[in-house]
C-alpha cells in the first residue's frame, strides 16, 4: 500500500520494481488481488495491464489503521499509544516537538 500511495497509480510491475528484494511477480500480483478483494485498491485496465490505485486517501487509511492499532494494543486509548511512541528509543527531537505542539493545540481547543 505504501508503494501505491507513493506512486498514486501503479501496475504490478511498478510495485515490484519499488520493492527491495521483491518476491515473484505472481506473489506481488496475489497480494494486490487480496487488497482489491478487501476493498483497499481499485483498478482500471490499460492495454494488457491493470493499473491499481488506493480506494481511500492516505490520511483516511492512516487514521483507520491507527484506530485499529489503538483498539488492539492500547485498549482504545490514544494517550497510551502516544506514551508508547514517546518511550521509543528512536523518537526524533523534531517529532517530539511536533507532538508537544499538537498536544498544546488540542488542550487549547478543549480536547
């Protein structure tokens, strides 16, 4: 999905070309077919190839995925998820400043 979001539209060959150590063409095609079947991708035919694109904008997909992770691992708590992110050893100081600013904005808005 990351590759298709980055490219906006892509064939199986395009996706495979963007993958480090890609699996076989058939394996990538099968994965994309699964994403189509689950409703994450749509496609149009151009010549002999299918060109795939995401059904949802990336921001909507991110929010949906984050809600599922929060529900599955943090009891639905955004605070617990945020604390886990802050406690990662790899958090960048710029990301930490951005997080602090977002918290301040939310507090200012009464959230």
